[in-house]
C-alpha cells in the first residue's frame, strides 16, 4: 500500500475503493499499522490500531526498531481475541529524506548513541567500508557510490535486526504457529536504474512467505513470478474472505483483483511465468508513464512518453551517487557506469531484453529482426493486460482512448496522427 498521499503530491485512492483493511475489519479481523503510511484518504484505509508518521515522528517510528518492537508488543497483547492483520512498515533502508538524502552520516548513524543521533537500545550497529561492498552492476563503481552503498548496508542491518525483534514478539505472544508472515519491499534500491524504473534493477524485490500450515515448503526457493498485486489476494485467501463485487465508476464492469493468492505456491511449485509492471508518477513532478511485461526469459518495456527526459526524484537527485555522476559527466571524467547520463534520460519507445543471455539488460533487442515475433507476442500480452485493467494510457502515445458517449461500452483507440 503505497501512494505518497501527503500534501505535496496528494496521491489518493478513489473514495469508494474497498481496501484490504476495510474488508478485514468487516470480517471482524483486527487490523493494525505501524511505521510508514503513504496511502489515503484515511476512510479508505482505516486501521483499528495505527502508530504511523501521521501521529508520530517518522524517524522515531520508521527507524527506531526498539520503538517498533514496543508497538508490536502493544498490538499483540491486546485483550481482543479476534484474528489479526498487522502491517509493519519500516522506514529503513529508505534515504533519510530531502534534507538528508545521503545514507551517511544521518541515516547510517541514527540511533547509535553519538551526539545528536539518539540511541536505539536494541540496535547493534554493523558498519561496512567502501572497500568491502559489492557494487551492483547497475551502479557506478566510484568512491562516492561505494560510500553511499556502504552506509545503506548499515541501514539494512538495522532493518534486519528490527525484523528479528518483530518475529520474537510474535513468538513470545504465542502466535508463531498460527500466523502467516509476509516480508517484501515497495520498490528497488534508490540508485541509478533502480527505484522509479521498470528494469529488473528497479522492480526486483525480496518476497519471503512463511506459513505454519505449509512447513514442507520452508527454506525452499520458488521460480514462480509474483508481484505486490498478489499480497491482497493472498491475505484474503488466508482468512477465507471473498473479494466483493462492486464498481468504482457507478455503472460498468466490477472491480477485479489482477493479482493471485500465493498460498497454492506454498503447496507446490506453480507455473507462473508472467508478471506486469506499471508506473505513471513517482512524485507529481515525475510524469513518465511506463508499462512492462516480464514473460519467461524476456522483459518488454513501453516508455510511453519516450521523447521526454526521464525525471529524477528529489532525494535521489541530492544523493552522493547521483551528484557524483552529474559532476563526472559535466567535467568529462569517466563515470565508471555502463550507461551514459544522456542514455539514461532519453530512452527508446520499446525496450526488449533477453534475460537469459543479457541479465544486466544492456542490449535492447526491440529492433532486432530476429526478435520481431517475440516483440509482437509481448506487445500483445501487454496490450491485453492494459485493456483488462482499464489503463487510460492503453492508446498512448499515438492514440487517444475514446470511451465516452456512444463508445462507453466499446472503448476504442482513436489516432492522433502525431507521427509517432
């Protein structure tokens, strides 16, 4: 559940969306949220128990793992015997924000007991040197990026210890053997080609699922494709709650969940080989709609407004890694990056990658004659998904979606004749 609904961007759900916490509450499931809350409006996402950035300092709730442990304990020791759903949203390893976008010194040192940093009693800081880190293939291998990564790894270690504390509280509350635990993230790492991109480096996220009813799958790795769209269907399936039939826009097609329950994958391996991706904004100033499909060994990206420069979000712009990349590019020095800054800003309309032979997604095959059948097949899959999800960008950039008046029940793409 992510949306940047705060004052600057004001991204909100439609008022009549039936959200997960709503459906759970209606089924007499006690709901709670601790940490980050980037969704709204409040009445669409009601929680019985809420300790978030909306009523606490985000630094205190989002990074202070001792505080999170205490809040989790408070929720789990409620006198209410109802089944529960608890959403714990750590702020680590997100950068510290626009005023402190670098991981070090503030993110890295927050809570370590130094002057002005406060103290997190349960945190045992683990520090890494720039020489120790393994530089991701899509990140420039420079001293600035290495220091940035080393500081990020320290924040990841704080997150890791925090998760351990949450699981300990779950065990001590007597719920270890009756609770489904899901761990994931909301986006890729905040480095070049990472967050805000639909490349694998931007969308590959951890997904760990532990079920006391499926011990035979403990410790196993699945090759099935999943996405965050699968979380809500999984939780509803766990509680045996059907998704309601309703329409957001009055008369018309009922809303449908496009994700799937992950519980079958906890019984046996599933033949899930396709996943879709969509992004239109990250921040309100970052309009750059993209759609993607990953099917088998191939990934296809559609950069809809491909003649625009790719936008950069504010905290990433101020990061040491990106500032160093800008300075090196402007001064003509080697960037030690596999892309140029211009190539990062200006992209082709279609990008097709064969991840078996090109796992780093360097070679765009969209115009290769040998891959035209694959390209056409993936374009068809992507278009079908866009129509299924009522994507208003399904006709862009060379057409406009006409679905009003006489075309209400027969939406069509009308040509713009814009030579794209």
